[in-house]
C-alpha cells in the first residue's frame, strides 16, 4: 500500500456503530481494537472503517477469534 492509498483511506474513515449478539463462547483475550460495550448479551461497538461491511467484518472477526 503506497502513501497515497493510506492518505485516501484516512480521509474516508467513518465511525460506525455495530450492534450484534455476544457469542456464547466469547472470552476477552488481549486488547479490544475498538470501543465496545456489552449489556444483556448485546455488543455495541464503535468502529472506525471505510465501509459498513469493513466495520462489521472487524467486529465479527474479533468476537469469533478472541
């Protein structure tokens, strides 16, 4: 990735709020890569990404691999 791609990506970042059920097998294992709250089995995550799909993927990857 060259510097122009990095700059374009930074200029296009948006904050997305992702709401999803907490997986039953989830355990905290290390740092959380975004702001996250858990209440009554529901995760609310504030994620900086370029697209909603990217933000959703990041949350799902974290929750399913932590």
